[in-house]
């Protein structure tokens, strides 16, 4: 596409602006940017596919709940158990609830929820949309005057954007309960004391930053899955590739976002 | 909308609602824990150094969390003004002369502001009041003190090292005690003697105990002396009499002394008898003369008994004497015959 015909003087036009890889990278970035812009455009343009949105919420949120609950509970127990020896060296095992609270609310719950959702929901979206692309169902929808972007992408991205924070709430509660089970067994701490220390250690900034991060993670998972699926090619091989790259890219972006969010939150906390 | 879609919508609704409930309950619990929903007043304190205090740190009064730090800002040249949000319901307990100091929740815990003191005579604080700040000890000061302690510890350790070396090498009394076997034996003997002494002391103590028991016996003299006033009075009278007797004895002694002085003096008859050598010689001659005279008188009397004129008289006396002896012998025989 970048290659141009030979000039009249016989010299060849440059095939790539920079290099082949860099040109592809910037083209990809452009397409991602355009995809995002289109999402926000389609979001405010009716009709809104409510049934599909509910369906996607059910798929992304409700069906992920058992897996994420179990994971959260195990993380609460494991993190508590692993943290105990370090605190015990200082004779500070009474600080376990505070440590668990800070770790789970600030980082673990949003991050673990997002990573699990990226694996389960992101791959599902990528594979579903990829197979629809490969089997030309998306083209068929366009022909039948149905806006495939609105139906497929907006509903899914919106569903993941709303469901991941909700799942993060559940994960937080369940992981804290997992931590309580362990602390209660080992330190005989009462329920009231445990949750008093839990809430004593966190601030509103921690809670709201975790919620906002979860929204961003959810948006990222939905958007990456939809993008990879929507732009998949090369037949059935492309479906698997779309599913796989959805998970890998989403997870990578989640970690990058976590890092950026951490810097921003620390800057806010310092003021 | 089909039944399946309805069911799905309801489930999603419940799912989202429960998530929201968790969020809302969490936020309200956090708010109540941080006293965000309660009425509050603001108090201020100006510190030289806030030692890393941060916005949101807790404020304690008598060990109870009553608020948190709302704002920290510079004040004057280099001081720091800390504005605290305090629960309105504890306002009545904090007095105007209360003080604020920066403390720590625990050894490695968060910084807190601790409000303390305040007299009952002072009125309660008002919104915006400035509390007197007690500046915390700087970490550097603490480290300097610790450094001083470390130096002292090193000196003590060195001294102890020297001491232990001397002990091991047997230098000094204590070292010799530990290493010299003779000294050890002596010490052992001393200990044995001490044991014996202590055993004796125990026995003495028992004896003393028995003695004091006897003293405490109501029949004893000492007990009566200590307790019975009549005995004491009698004893006092006896002592008075003894004192009088002593006075008399002293007078007698004086008299005897005077008498003995007179005996040594030749101005009286006894003194002459005892002291005058010439008188003694005269007396001795007199006695010799008297003895000679007595012998001659005895010879004269014998000559007189043999004289014819007085012989009859002496024979009658002999006969009377024989009669008396016979009479006495007869009386003695009659007494022996009677059973």
C-alpha cells in the first residue's frame, strides 16, 4: 500500500516510510486508535443492543464469578500464609489484617480479577469475533443492515467494562474472607477485630483507585478481545491466533496500566 | 423477550446489585471507621518538625482515635502547622490547655498526633483553637544518645574483657580465688567455718529464744520487773536501801581508815603498842621478868604445899575432889543399867 510506482525518471519510490516493522507498528496503532474512536462514536449512537449487552454481562460477569471467587479465596489464604513469616520476624503478626487489606484492596483484587477475566473472557471474545470474521458473519451483518460494531463490539466492551469492577468487588470481599479464615485459625483474631484493622489500613483513595483501575482493566480486556477478533484473518488459524493474542496483549496492557496507575495514585497520595 | 433472556437479565441485575451493595457497605464502613460521616471541629498545632507526619494520619486522645490530620502546611519561618479534624462529641473532653505531640502507633507504626493533658479548670476547646505543641525528639538526637550509649557499652565491654582476662590469668584477689587451689582450700575452710559459725549462731539463737521465752514467762523475775509495777517499786525500795547501806559502809570505811591512821600514830596507847619499838622492848623485858617471876612463884607455891603449916589444907582439897569424882562415876553407872 505504501509502495508507489516507479518515478518517471526511473528511480524507485521508497516502499516503506520508515521500516517495514515500524510502518506496521504505526499502522496497527492507527487502527487501534480508530477502533477506539469508533467505539465511543457507536456508544452514543442508537440503537443500543440491550439484550446483547445483558447477554455479554451474563457471560463476562456471572459466569466468571465461580472461578474468580475461588481464586480470590485461595489468594486471600495464600497471601496471608506467605506474609506471616515475614511479619513474625518482627513480632508483628497482629498487622496481618492491615497488610492483607492493603495488598488485596490496592492491587491484588483488581489485578487478579482482570487477569482471570483476560484469560477467560478476553480469549472468548477474541475467538468468537474471530470466527465470525473468518466465517464472514460480520460481513453478512453489514449486508443485512445490522451494525456489527454496535452489536458485537460496543456491547462486549461495555459489558467487560462494567463487569470487571463488579467482579473485583466480589474478589475483594472473598479474598478478605479467605485472609480472615487463615488469620482466625492461626491468630484467633475475631471477625470484628479483623475487619476493624482491614478498614483501618485503607483509605478512600485506595478503594476508588481500585474501582477506577478495574474499569480501565475491563475496558482493556473487552477492547483488546474485540479488536483482535474483529480484525482476525487467515482462516481458522487466525481464530486461534486472535484468541491467544487477545489474552497475551490484554494481560500485558493490564500490567502496564497497573504500573501507570500506581504512579498516578502515589502522586495523588503524596499531595 | 424470552424467558431465558428474562432470567439472564434478572441474574445479571442481582449480580450487579450485590456488587454495588458490597461497594456501598464497604464505603460506608470505611467512612464510619475514618469518622468521615461525623460532625467535626478543627484544631491546630504548630510544630518545629512533624517527623514525616502525613495527611490522614490519626489523632488520638487518651488512647482513643478521635480524628485525623486534615492538612499540613508551612507556618512562619520554618514551622509546620497541622490542622486536625476532631470529632465534635469529644470536644467537651479536650481542654484549652491540652497539648499535642507527635507520637507513633507502635515502634514501627504510623505517626499519630497525641492530644494529652489539660486541666479541669480550663474550658473546652473551640473550633479552630491552637493547641500547644510539644516537639518530638528528633531521630538524630535519639541516634546521638544511642551512639553515646554504644560508646559506654564499648568501654564497659573492654573493662569486662580486662576483668575476665585477669580472672582467667589468676591476677588480683578474685583471680587468685578462682585459680589458686590453696586459696580455694582456705576459702573452703572459711566457708566450712562460716557454716559452723552459722550452726552455732543457730544454736545460740535457739538458746536466746528459749531465754527470751523464759523471760516472757509470767512467773519469772524479769517478766515481773518489766510488767509488775509492785515488784518494780519493791526493787526500787531495795535499791534505795542498798544505797543507804552503801553510804553507811562508806562511813564505816572512813572510820576504819581514821582508826587505822590512829593505829599508825604513836600518840595513843594502841598506836604506842603497835609502833613504839622502845615500848615493845620494855614490854618484852616486862614479860620476861613476869615469866621469871611466875616460875619462882611456882617454886614458892610448891615449897608452900610441902610446908607443914599448909599441908593439911591441901590434903583436904584432894579428898573433896576425889569425892566429887566418885559421885559423878556412880551416877554414870546407874544411867547405863536402866534399859
